[in-house]
């Protein structure tokens, strides 16, 4: 039984899963929209939003900005993406309390009939 066990394994070892999440989140921040399976999109969504919240707290002074940047860089392993997160993405969501991403279902993939989805960052102009 899987009572009280959070997260999806996605048929991967913990190291592979961690690398997959980092890569998906990094690509999401770079392109602001990626196409993947629904399971991966749902699994990544929480971590992606937590990093945006951490960047927002670093900007607003709730936590030290340098400390927040180091934590984000440690997770993403990419200083350029962390810089984009702090300079472009986090200021976009300063007035928003969560819900920075949206998952749109696309249907089944042709080859293996996997449920596909687009995960994207919500734009700041108020569209829902």
C-alpha cells in the first residue's frame, strides 16, 4: 500500500528522477512552455512553483537574496537559468500567490498512447 507516500517514481531510480525533474524545470524556465507526458508534468509542477516562490521571497526580502539564489543554483545547476528566474520570472509573479504554472492536456501520443500535456508558465497579463 502507498498510504502517506508522496510523489511519483516514474519508473526511475532516485538519481534519474532528480535529474529528470531538474532538466524539465530548467527547460520550462528557459522556454516558458514544454510538452511532456501528463505524469511528468504533474510531478514537476510542485517543484517548479516552489523555486519561483523561493525566488520571490529572495526579491521581497523575506529571505536573503544571495541565499535564495544559491539554493536555486544548487537545484538547477545552471546560473544562467537562475539569473533569468530572479530577474524576469519572479518579478512577474510578485503580486500572485501561487499558481504560476498551467497544465493543458493534449491527448494521446501516437507511438505508445501516453497521455501528453503542455506545462507552461502563466503570463502576467491576467489571462487564466
